[in-house]
C-alpha cells in the first residue's frame, strides 16, 4: 500500500468525507481478511478500549449503543463491545 499525504485543513467537508471513505475502503477489506485468521476477532473491548479504537466521544458511543447501531454486551454492570461487531459495522458503512 502506498503512502499518501492528505492535508485535512485544506479540505472541504465533502472532500474530507471522501478522503476518509477512500482510506476505509483500502483498509477494511484487508482487515476483514485478517480477522478470519485472528483468534481474538471476537475479543470483548471495554468502553475505554472501544473509545480509543473508534476515536469517538463517550456520548457518541452511548448514542450508538442506545439506538442499536453498535451492539453491546453486559457482564454484571459493565458494558463491552465485540471487536468483530465493530469491524462489521464499519464495513457496512462504506
């Protein structure tokens, strides 16, 4: 995969979205192929790990959970997310 430099501050919102889409389209097929081989693809991530992974706010993650966009799992009073569910959701969004 070749490296490309993107200057975000010079992009319009539509150009920014298109840049993100192109990056995701390049990376996700490779990741999907690799998740079949990775034994921890169904690994449960904590809320904090999921926030770091998705680089989103806690409020956004909570909204996605409450609206059924991203499935979550409860063990006791803790909430977890499956890594494979996150990848599958990202793939469907592209």
